C-alpha cells in the first residue's frame, strides 16, 4: 500500500495526534508518520527522513495550515537540541496534550478505560526551572572549550549559550566555568569515538531555595591539571558555588557519572528545601529536577496518603528520602528502600538535619528488600512507589498483592510503564485518583500520582 513512500519523498500530511515522546503523528496511506515539531490539526509538508516497515519519520518543510495553539519557541536551538519537544505549543495546550497522553496510555496499554484522569497540575514557572544540568564538553575550531548538547541523531556537540529551562544559576555557572577552563590550553576534552581526552562533562546542580551550587567536573582520568586553581577561581567569581568536585569516569559509556568522586574545594553536597524540609544532596543522589513543583507533587502524595499519625509506610525507591521525610510527621513509621548507597547516606543525614526520628532507610533493590521486609512480618498500611522510568518489576507487584496494604500511592515519571503496572493491580486494587503534575514543562515528560485502595473481597 505504501510501496510508494521512500526516504527523501516530500508529502502533504494532516497531523492527528501527539505521541508519547512529543512527536506529532499523521497517517499516510495507513502508515504512521512521526513528525517532531508538529501539532495535531495541522496540515504540513514533510520530507521523509526514515522509512521502516511499520512507520516512517518526517521533518517539516512547510506548515500549510498552522494550529491555533502554535507559538514561536523562545529558544534559538529548539528542534536541533531535542531537550525540549513542546516549546512550539502554548503552555495551557501542552497541559491538555499531557492529560490526553496519560489517558490514552492507560486505555491502550492498561485497558483501564474507566480511570478518570484529572487535569494536569500546571507549573508556575514553565521556564528556568531545572536544578540539574549535564553538559558534554568539546573544543570548537579555534580550540576553545565549549559546552553544549548533542545534536539530534548525531554525536556532534553544538555549543549552548544558555538553556531556557535551566535555572539561571546553572547557566551562569556554565559560562563562568568555561571562561576559566579556557585559560588553560593544556586541558583536553574527551572524544567518545577515540576514547581519548580528559574533560567529559560539566554537571551542575543548584539549590533553588538556597542559592547553593555544586559544580562537578567529570573526567576520564585521575589527573586533572590546575584543579585547585580552577576551583578557587570559580568559587571566587561565584560565591554561590559551595563545592567543586571531580568525578572520574574512565569507562567507554554514555552513562555520565563514574563511581569515584573527589572534593577539589568546598563541600560534597548542596542544600535545598521542599516545603519546610531541608535536603542535603550529593553528586550521585537523585533529586527531583524541578524543586518548586516537587512541593506540589509531594502535597498530592501526602493528601492521597490520608495518614492519621499511626501508620507504617514503605517508601519504595526513596532516593535521598524526600517523600519519606515529607510524610514522616503524619505517619507512625516510614521505611525507605533505595539502591544507591550514597543516596541512603544522604537520607539518614537528611532525617537528622530535620530532627525526624521515625524514618529508617534500607540499602538495596526494591525487588529484594521489599519482599524481605514483608516476609519479616512488617505490615505496611501504605506503600509509596516512585520507581525509575522502567516501572515496577513483576515480583514487586506480586509481593505487594501477597500482603495487600490498604493503600498504594504510585508516583510515576513514565505513563506507559505506569499503565502496564496498574493493569497488574486491577483485580486487587481500585484506582481512586489519577493526578498528572507538570514537573517538566516544554518537554513531553509528565509525572503522574495515582491513589489505589484495596478491593475488599
Ligand atoms: C524516580 S527516583 C525517586 C526518588 C525519590 N522518591 C524522589 O522523589 O526524589 C527513583 C529512585 O529509585 C532508585 N532505584 C532505581 N532502581 C531501583 C531498584 N531496583 N531498587 C531500589 N532503588 C532503585 C534510583 O536510584 C532513584 O533514587
């Protein structure tokens, strides 16, 4: 049927949907064509850049009929960068598309046609919100060190002056650090193809409520010439920087951080707040990237938890204990489980920092530690899940269904795996609320909090 469609062809196509991933979708002779930068309802002229058996990809050549919600993206590298996918859609419409995305995935993957999805809780600040950046480094034609992003579909690093979704502290740290690094021409940058060169990434983390910054220079080797001088100079230029660290990643990998982190100057953590709770965050610990919106996310978790002060709560995938500590005041006891030892250390430190003594944290995989806890006879009234994008392992769901806590609050950053997992709870748990929260404005990502309660049989 689509024998005629080939790479390089130019076709007119009507866009009908927005896929998980942010591309618009049109159908050409029954074949789905994915088109970044499009909006449902638009008629566009596209060039086919990839043709597979079941789908094709196109790039817009001309917009023949624009959607009403189309706006001009503020970022000069929108499209080339790939970090944001939705800057061309007015913010309130982004929220509608995200709600529809969650609803469609629950229906299509989870067969959960009855689940009502609330309107997406908007972010007060759709730009300048991110508290963490990881910039790859390269040298330009003049030999100057640049920080940037990988151009879509390539390994070319395109320089970036500033990123509109990053907090200004991060952009300022990047600029100042590059200026200083460029005073040392003997510093080399890493080339991933040749696996040679020293400086790999700048990782910058910022405390949005405290104005504190942690600067991490990721290197391929141990020897970092001028390290102390560079650290001393950046900290003098920017007193907000509380620590300069070197992380060593000698592997041939696209994982950014290596195992070993050394302090060059200052401290190895920064502080931030979610609501009234203070957090120390170190290099390897996960911390939600949108600090201000995290308070709203956790307020939904707290509300859905419905705690009276007596309950035993398990916070699975607890990171540095942020949800545990947020719920602690209203719970009897909270037990957090997390696999990254550094994050568990941070969790203990954070409990002490806030004078909270009814939380304990266990290092290990949820797949192993949760069944162990349940087998030991711990009877949770509530389990909070906040897994990474891949969602829950089947054995975790089976273990929970074995003991049936009264409530489950599932916080998900991937509605596709959420839908898959909720389907497995269907016999034993009723979905009471599905609340998406916009933690990542201008990108296709959406966070969802789901409240489930045990079905009495
Ligand atoms: C999405 S984060 C949530 C962290 C925390 N709840 C928060 O809001 O900041 C997921 C966390 O799960 C941890 N993790 C990933 N896979 C895990 C596993 N199999 N067992 C335990 N923890 C895991 C990650 O290190 C990360 O800290």
